[in-house]
């Protein structure tokens, strides 16, 4: 028997666009993300938003059971962007 390839790791944060609404999908994998990586993940998500700003942003936490206080850091630059 041949070995099955392992499935690709799910990204911590995903980004999709629906017209003027941007949706940031948060994976359950974020629960294990080291606090030192939150800033990097936030910049990855914010880059396309800065390039083509939407009117509204939805952060979908429906698949996450919990997140650490460091994850709240992700929302600070997001909120500051729309001031």
C-alpha cells in the first residue's frame, strides 16, 4: 500500500470578499497559535484589506471554541484601520 499524503494544514486566518464586505475566517487552529505569531497573521490578513478597502469587515469566529487574550490584538489594528 502506498502512503496517503497528509492533508495540507489549514491556515489560521482566511480572507474572502463579497463585494464591499470582507470576511475574515478564523480557523480552530488559531487556538494553538503562539502569541508571537498573532501579529504576523494580522498583517497577512490586513494587507489585502489595505490594498482594496471594503466598506465592512466581518470576523467569523463561528468555528473557534476559545481564543487567548493575545488574539484580541488582531482586532486593534483592524479597528484602527477604519478610524
